[in-house]
C-alpha cells in the first residue's frame, strides 16, 4: 500500500493574493463570481489559485458583517486602507449614476498598483489588446485585435470589442454591447445593454447610450442618446456632467501649467498590461 500522497508539485507556487471588491451590489457580486471562476480555472489547469477573495467593502452599514453570495462584507469602503496587502477592484455604478466609480476611486486615492484586473476565464482577449488596472471583463466578452481598454472599465457579459477600439477610463459596457472597428468611447461613457455602435464612431466622455440603441454617428460628450438610429434625448445626469466639467477645468489648468513650463498634469488613463 502506498503512503500518504505529498503535495502536488503542479499546484505549487506563490500564495493566492488577497483581493477586495469595493461595492456589494450587482456588478460587485458578478465580479466575485468571475473571481471564483478564475480560481476554478486555475485549479483545473493544475495551478495554484491566484486570488483569495477576502470580501466586499460597502458604505451601506446594513450590509456590514453579512455575507453576500457567501462573501463577507467587511465594512465601509475606507477599510481598504486597513488592508495594505490586498489588491482592489472598484465595482460600483449604474445607469442612474455611472460616475460613481470615478468618484469612489478618487476618494480612496490608492496608488495605481493596488488595483487588480479581473478577466473571466471565458473572455477572449487577443495578445495585441491591452487592459488597464481596475478593469473587469465578465463572461464571454471578446477583444479581437489591438483593442485598448483603460482603467476601471466595466465590461459586462457577451460584449464584443473589435479591432482598434479604444475605451476610456471608467467607461461601462453593459451586456451584449457590440462596437465596430475603430470606435472610441470617451472617459466615463456608458453604453447600455444590446447597443450597437458603428465602426469609426466616437461616443463622447460621460455620455450615455440607451439599451438597444444603434449608434450611426458621433455622440457628443455629456449627452443621452437613444433609439435606432440613436438620437439625442437630453443632457446627461448631474453627476456625469459634474465629471465632464471638472475634467474640462482640469484640462485648462494643465494647459496653463504646460505653458508656464511646469509640464502637463499627470492623469490616470494610459492602459497598462
């Protein structure tokens, strides 16, 4: 009879990294499931799981101490500063306030290297595409060729980003979105479920495209467009316009600083691998 089996060398490796999900709503819960899927895929491939899902952080005190889908809510968002060894992904925002993620990232004021990038194992990401820190790709999303995705972008299930698309920081692509080649999504743009965006089209910063819409021409910054073909409905909501105005003011200040010989202000926004 053989003795007790020793450790499996195929599964040896560095210990799993602690991961904290900021938020405990729908997007955060979906991200937690993606993290579990990543770990399960690692195990199936004989690798050590890469993440230890430490828990959620949420500012709703009614959730503190509770489990959400089996994941504990450890406390408010500021507790992230008590967990310096944990990587972080911020998963908040909705069509009603899609600027919430940007505000929370700014409030937490963490160094860029604290943010994790979470990619569901069923997502298809070409080796010529690039993802920024804090970005989440959920199940069956596809990045075909030379797609650039910025920081803290939410890519929901079954989104298709085709060749040479560029997606700005804090953008949200709801489930089933399709972008034609060479499309540009501005910082903080929100594209609703099932929307189609024609190739070589721009959706401006902090604009919202309604679910099921077909975008055939450029959408200016800070507007809501709906329909097929999509047409302007109104200005974007107050939080999105606040972000747009603040960024315009920051760009003006940056330009003034550059003219004065101080150089441009540093912004989050260059996608990183």
